[in-house]
C-alpha cells in the first residue's frame, strides 16, 4: 500500500526542487527527513513538509511508520506567472515566476 501527499502551486522553480527530491528518493523516511533537515536550500523545507504529510497519511491508515520508505519523489512544473520589468529606453524584459507541484509517495517495505 502506498500513501502520497502533494503540494501544488509551490512558488519555487521545479529545477530547484528536483535537486532535493533526487536526494531522498528510495531512502528510509527517517533518513530522508534527516538529510532534508540539514540542507541549506529553501526547497528542502517544502519537500520535508510534503514528506511529513505523506507519513501522516500513512499513520492515519494505521501503517507501520518505522517501515516506510520514499517510493517516489518528484517535482513537476506548474503554471508560470509572467511579469514584466521596465528597462532603459522604454523597453520591458519578461520575468518568469515559476511554480511547481511537489509529490511524495511513501510505501511500506
């Protein structure tokens, strides 16, 4: 049985989040939380929250939390907010404010 948690429309680029999800994929849940706890990146906090939520979902279904591992961790691209920054001589340059959908699936061994 697998349990999942999703954070949709997170205001961070998926490229930054993928670095963190690649670190925890396949690890034991407690090991993954320890790795994320000591990472300086902002994405580590977001992925840690989603992982904690997935573990809580498994706990609600009365799963053995000590035997859980991260089966899937991914960050997909969400919608991009397009903004424009005024530049010299009347020009405008685009600013892409990217969002991501963070998904973590945990499963019992």
